[in-house]
C-alpha cells in the first residue's frame, strides 16, 4: 500500500472512530451540568498547577506484613473476578498459582505523604490513591516523573488554600509472594489475577493498611464520623478496585470516592450492595468520575454512569454529590489522572 493510500485509510479510520464516538455520546443523552466547582476540564493542564512552592510536604515509606488475599481466594476455589470484557485476560491456573498451598504471607511497602507542617497533635483527613496496571505504590508520589508532578500539585493546592492539609497514602494492590514472581513477569498481558486483585484488596485495606496508618499518624479512626474523613481514589484497575473493593466492601469506612478512567463493575451487583441493609443508610458524600474522549474505558464508564444517575437518583445527584468530567482528547494516561486528582481534592471533605 502506497503512502497516499495509507494516509487515506488512516483518515477514513479516524473519521469512523469519531462518528462512532459521537454516536455513543448521542445515545447516552447525558449532558454535564454547570458545576459550582472550578474543575480542570482540559488537558494538558496548565503548567501553573504544578509550579513549585516554598513549602514542601514529606514522603515516608512504611513496611507491613499482609496476606495475599487474592491468591488465597484462588486456593480456596472461590475467587471472584471483576466484570471485564477484555478477552486478553488469562484464565486462572490454580495448580500453577497455588499447588497445595492455602496461605500466602508477604512483606509489602506503601508510601505516605505528610503535608508541610504536619502536627501529630491535630488530626488530618486521609486520601488513599491507587495506581493502574503494571505500576506500584511509587506511581503517585514516588521518586519518578509522575511522583514529582503529583507532589508539586498537592504541595501547591495546600499552599494556595485550595484544599486543607491532608495525608496521602499510596499502596499497591499487587500482592505477589517472592516464590511466585516468575508467574507475574508480564503484568500487562500475562497476569492471571488481573481482575482478581481488585476484588480482594478491601481485605488488605481493612486488616492491615488502615490499622497501620491509624496507629502511625494523626488521622481519624474511632470517631463516629471517621468515614467522613477518608477518601479513596484510583486510576484504571485502581479505579476498578475503588468501586469493587472500597464502595462495595468498605462503604462504612469511606465517604468519598474517585474513579479515574473506568469502573468495570457489575452494575446490578453494585446497586444491590449499596441498597443492602448494611449500606443503604450510608451516604456517599462525593463521587468524582473522570475520563477522556480518547480513552478506551470511556464507553463502559459512561454506561455505568447513566445507570447510576437514572436508577439510583436518591443516592447520586449530579452536581450535588456526583461529578463527571470528560477531557476532550484525553486518553488513558497520567495527563488526565493528575487533573482528576486535582478535581477530587477540590470536593473531597467539603460536603
């Protein structure tokens, strides 16, 4: 095929994709309201949002011991997988993953951002933030390009008074014992537990991570309104985790949720869980959702949004405790997820 033919084919393909996207938007019938909050709505975000400021927070590393709950679910023969139509996900090989072993224990690390002037005599709100596929606890605030930008953004937000000083905790949902590492050398396409990790992370949150944070730092823990001082956000499979693990298993612990680039959750199960006796009286004070027009996760995220707003109007009201930001041209990438984090921090803990 000649260069002119290739260019013509590329143009026709791009046009078809745009028509398909426009059709999907038209079928949705959704129109975002004019939000009262000054959300970032365009990418790339302006450089001013990550300008350096004089006062910097600090990052600490904590180690802890935990079970690999996803592996133990496989060993028990009852592992659940998140709702996902990706045909590339490998089938679970119980024998290869577990053999006769039923318990898996390992050491892990997480990172903690403490705001400038952190004072253990006062209590802070805490935000837990998760990475996506093939990343780890360092993605948001570690010694890397994404970590540097995130730290500048939150330092600036606190310095400018756009949000109150808070603690940010960044764990990883991967729990891979050292003797199983050779089974997970390609987390993008060779991970049998890709959609299982998000279903069991809530156990690690409740049993290990939250007790660790609450015994180490000045955060709300035993107070009756402690959930009003906790938020959880994630991107991609971290977003999948935010809904499947946190909203569906820890709503009694978290009142603020952020989903960046997709949800991948069975809506009927989600609705039944939130309407159950255990959760029906627990309000979601704010649920932020962000995606991009060029993101492969958009259509599924939009469909979930439409059902939530239509079928659960007493729970989620757009512009009240719910927001949807769709970045024009935004893809499945950090340059959308960083403004998603910014937008979330504008509304978390303010309701």
